[in-house]
């Protein structure tokens, strides 16, 4: 039970408001993902009896003071929505599309109240103090006994309840409604502008449904907007990328075959002196890059993120990450990232040793600390601001300690074991050796400048996935359900193909220009797509979101920065290893005198 708002991005406990509460509040145990999301599962005063319709049941009567009224007004003006659950099914309200009125659409949660803005008068706030529960159930005597809840709909009303004489808490009798007279929207609304009383009531109706229990989440999964545009865009993106991949691959194979055949022909001494192209830099192409420890750490962390995503996609496609398991996705991501510390340490150590460096302890420490430390540091700072706001999204000390245990107790040792294994392996042998004296690089054209080529290289990978990015960001920041993991897996495959393809092409052009500084260039070419991701997040913030609070903006931009850094490491690593394979392949195919 919690309150959420797309304006503030700060969840609060439902009982942080002065609403009707049970004498003893019972908390349900939550997993790690639920705690990080600020979810709270608690009992309530509402009583529901299976298949028994009830109307105008009084929950409680509250007399609010000025500061309590102001708290309600603040939450209503920030567009907070109330989220309840019954039988692990979230509450939802019906929304109708005027173009397709016969089709039901649903949104999770319901608004706390409404605000009527006045031009020349004071704004008026109204509280939804009457809730009509519609519980849908499914019966199938041939398969199971009894009935199962398959739908939980809520219709909020604002009603200024009235009663005769003195208030009788044991036997309240209202004149606005009773067990035979339903609440209607035509009744006077309940303002929450001045201190005074509010009577909380509710209705319960039960509806038989043909929806089986296994399909009860479909109303949320099929209620996303622009479904047809979403599917069309994914297929269109796939077709374009497949066409570009085939075209570029054909061009590259033809050009490379001609180059290799020409270089392997018997040449006279005069022809050898006039030789041009990528063969000329064979004595420098495998020269270790600048800042080798940083490049090896980046690649190791990129492998860790890639391994986590691949395993996560497998679990998602097999149905283990159902939205019914609240917090399951976040918990799985954390645990998988922690356990993928081994391949991170192994890959980082292998590359660092190939670059001819011996300081394996420093390399191991940076691999285990640099990226997780950056994420944890940003998360800790944001958590301080969230805690200052009194939000339930503030991670408690116990959970913070659990995250540190996962980091230093599992991820760090696994990374160290992987690094130890990697350093004990034979050094990766490259096809050619590098000369002691570096070759002078000729002047490069403008379009082969490092900044220009890397920025151009990032356009295609981001262009292949940006539509899916829109839906993922809407899921995160607009609190919509995202469950098209099949298409997400397809988009990730497209991303891998485009990152590898564009990096190989740009590397080939670079080597043909006799520029052998390809190590970092290969990482940055595809990794620069993260810059476009962050720029897109700024545009999304301006055009799609209505965040006016400083803390909300801080949460958004810090977390999008972390997402962009992760995307940079992932795409850069894909491009680096594709280019590494490509360079080793072409230089192993030619004869070196």
C-alpha cells in the first residue's frame, strides 16, 4: 500500500496520511526489490466478504486539523495516486478511449483527490473519500472448488456525507447513502480546504468473470497506449537494421577480399615501398593503448553487464519475472550482477596481461570497485535527499548494509577469483608484433577525426533502439507496466549487431588511413550512443514529464546518468570485442615479411 506520483517520483506509505487505520498495523515481509522501490504491504480496515455485495459501509469519521488538511492538499496537488492490492492483484480504474468505447482500458491505482484551479479565486481541493470496490471472480467447479479473484477495480467518489443528530460511531446512519441507496457522482463533493470532518465510506460489488486466474494480469499488460505503433516501430527498426547489416557486410567482404588478395601477391621492392593502406601499420596495430588499465576495467565491467542482461532475458522469456512477483525484476538484476563478478575479473585480467602490464592487484581492485562504487555513491547521495523528504523510497540502513554485503561479500571475491584465473592463463598472442619505435601517423581528414568519427558511430546503435527506450522510460517514470520481454530481447540482438557492425566499419576506414590508435576508438565509437541516450533523456524530461520539485529532477537526472554510463560500458564493450576480432582476423590473413 503506497502513494506514488509521476511529478515527484517520491513514494510514500499510505498511512503517512491521516486516513482510517487499524489499531494494529501488520507489515508483510518484502524482498529486496520491493524495499528499493518503496513498496509497503500492510493491513487495512476494509472488510470484504466473498460474493457479498455491500453498500455505503462506514469506515471511520475523521476530524482534521489545519496541518492535516494542508498535507492532503499537498499530496493532491502533486497528483498522488493510491495503490492497494487484493490477493496480490493491484487496484485499477477504468479509462475509456473515445475512439474505441467498447474496449476496456485500465490504469493502476486511483487518484487521491482532485484540484479545481481558479483564475481569480482560491484553488479548491476535493478528497475521494468514498471508494467502490468491484471484485471480479472466476469459478470453474470442474477444476477447483470455490472462486478465485481475477480483477480488482476501484471507482473513487468525492461525497460530503451528512447525518442527522449526533454522530454515533457504533451505529452510524448517513442521509447521503445507505445499504439500499448507492453513492452517485451527482452528490455534493467533499472539500478539503478548511479544518473539519470527513466521513470515509465504501461499497463492495462482486462480478463473475470468464477470465481464468492465469490471465488476470492481462488487463494491465494489454492496456498500454499506442500498441500498434510500438509493434510496427520494432518491426520497422528490425527490417532497416537487417538491410543495413547485409549491405555493409557485403561491401566489407568485397573490399577486404580484394585488399588481402592484393597484399598477398608477390610484389617487387619498388611496389613494396609504394604500399598503402591498412597493411602498412601491421607493426603498430597491436601497440598497447594509453591508459590500458582503464580500458581493461571498462571492458570487464561491460562483460559483467552484458552477462547479467543475457541471463535476465532468459529468465524473463521463461516467465520467471512475472509482474505478479513485485520487486522480482530488481532483485534478479542485483543478484545476477553480483554473481557476474567472475567474468568481469577474468576478462579484465586477460586484457590487462595482453597489454603487457603486471600490476594485477590494482587491476582487480579497480574492476571490482570502479563501476559499483560509482553507482553506490550516486545512489547513496540521492537516498539522502529522498530520506530528507520522508519518503518510503528511502532505503533503510539494514538494506544498505545488505547491498554492501552483496558487493564486498560476493561480487568482490568473485571478481578477484576471476582475475586470478585470467592472469594465470597464457598471454593472448596477437598475429603481429609491434615495433619499438612508433610509426608516424599522417594527417587525417576531418571526417576521420576522433570526435567526429565516434559521434557519427553512435547514431546507428541508438537509432536502432530509441523507440524501445521510449517505452522503457515510460514504464519507469510514468509508472506503466512493461512486459514485452520478447521484443526487448530482439532489440538487444539488434543493438549487438549494430554496435559490432558500425565499429568494424569505422575501424577499417581508420586503419586504411594509417591510423593505428584503434583500441580506444573502437570502444568509444559504439559507446558514444550513450551520449545520445542521455540527450534523449533530457528531451524526454522536457516534453513528457511534469517534474517541478528539485528532488524529483535530481532523482531523474542522476539515475539516467547511471543508465547512460551502463549503456556506454555495454555498447563500448560490444564494439571493442567486435573490432578486436576483426583486426586479429585481417592481420592473420596477410603475409608479413
